[in-house]
C-alpha cells in the first residue's frame, strides 16, 4: 500500500484529497465534525506509520503530522482563515514532536494568532 492509498482508505466517495503544496495535502470532509475529522486524521496517521516497503527500502519508516480545522467554527469566517487555522494546527503538531494530530479547537486560545 502506498501513502496515497492509505490516504484514500476509509474516505467517502465525496471526500476530497488534494495536494496543497510541497509535502502538504488537504482533506475536505463535507459535513464532518471536528471530532470526526480528528478521527479520520488519526486513522490516517496510524495507517501511514504501519506501512511497510519492499526491498531495498524495507527499513524505510514514514510518518505524517496533521493539523485539523473545521468549518463552521467560531474561529473561522472564510476559506482563507480555515486554511490558516489548519496550517497553524499543523505547525503546532510539528512543534510538539511530529507523527501526531493537532486540532485547532484543542489548542490554547492564547497561542492562536489573530488572523
């Protein structure tokens, strides 16, 4: 299984995965709550970490770090803000050790930049 296949596993037919830039991807999960989005992100994180590769790359280990934000939210008034909030959650996840999921609503409000 590839990372792309792991990303698609468990998604609904109308969910969208798209490359956002560099090594960043966006998952658009219509009608999904923050709790549901975090659960999807955590399943993806576990699935990618469990990937195994054929020789000569059998010793390769891959992980993902994910930031989650949802709309509607009292902290999100536009698509731009939604992407900024998700990006900030991703930044915090990387700061906190990588190979983890951080959600905007779980972050300390004092740490969230004014957008």
